[in-house]
């Protein structure tokens, strides 16, 4: 009997595609070595399969009720033949929604994905306050979280600062947690001078917007750009909305003045200061 056939005999664990339960395969999951485990690595396991087994394309599986992200494979060989494929599993406890800024502004659905969320660090910014601002690693099985996309869980919202493919094959989105309220409604008020009557007319419109700390997404385009000050915020609005500097807008917490407007392609970025 071939060693390859012997190894397949012990594939007794059933793994199911986390997105499509109609596809499943058999595998072996190594017992957990508690003395080698610390912190969040409690749900990191090793899995092996026969080499012909196809891993689901979105690289997320379920074993019993636990979801896992599946790494790239590493083959074991014997006498010049691949006899096993080995993988690292990372426990995924969250189903997140990944959306572009434009999708959030349009309130359009995004991509649902299984994810593992791991705390990275706290940061403070004395230009704003002494509060801690947490940053996280959000691991995904596929490349769906580009820079400046927004990731939602049922309780929190994150802004992706950068994303890269790790050596294991999983994707790591480094994210800043956004402070509430993230989604807000902004009312624009503008005045237009009418020289014939020597008077002003006022107009207003209310749209959906995204609020973020100015430190999370800012760009100084030149030395003449208006500097950010304590208490300033950034508001993202659809590109079709083009307020002017000095316009006054209303958010859920009161009036703000537009300091500057930056065209970011799919949206406009407003630098706001308390009016």
C-alpha cells in the first residue's frame, strides 16, 4: 500500500466551505498544543489534506461551528511525489462587510467576508486629545480590502490604512477604528449675492456623509494649504456635492464651517472647523 493512500485513510474531519455549504472535503486537523499557544493564537491550527483536495476559492471553511481562514498550501513529498498538502488555519469569528467610500455614501451593499480581527496597538495624538485610538489587524482570505475602504462589523467601523498579502497567503488589512458617529447627515447652507436687489438668497440640501478624525485621512497639497487645528474633522461626501470654502454646514452636533475641499475622485473630502 502506498504511503499516500495510508495518509488519506486518516482524513476523518469534515470541512465545509464557509460560504457554500454544498461543498465539503475531508482533512486532518492536528491537536492543539497548549504549551505552544499564547494570546489570540489559541485558534490557530494546522490542517493537512490529500494533494488533490481543492480549497474553496474564498479560502474560508467551517469545521463544526468554527470558521477558519485557510493559508496557502505547503506540500509534503515522498519519493518525488506530493503525498500531503499542509495549511495553517486561523480562526475567523466575524462576518464583516467591506465597502468602498462611494458605496457607503450611496448606502449600497458591499462584500460579506469571514475575518479574524486582532488588536495591533493604541496611539495618541497630542494635537487632538490624550484619548487612545486603537488600530487592528483584520485578516481576510481574499484581497477585498484595498486602502481607504471601510470595514463594518455589527458593533464597530474601521478605515483600512493599508493592506498586504502575508507570507502565509492571508491578507492583512491594517485598520484604524473610527469614532461614532461614523455615518451622519450633513445639511449644506449657502448664500448667493444678488447685485440687482443687493440681497442674498439662501439654499440648503441634506445628504449622507462619513465623519472621520482628520488624522486618519488628510493631505497637504501645497505649503499654502490650510493647516488642521485642534477639533477639526474630515467629512466625506459624494463627488457631486461641491461646497465652497466658508460655507456653513450642519451635522448632528451643530454647525461647522468648510475650511477646504479636496477632490478625491469618487468623493470630496471636506476639512471642517466649528462655526
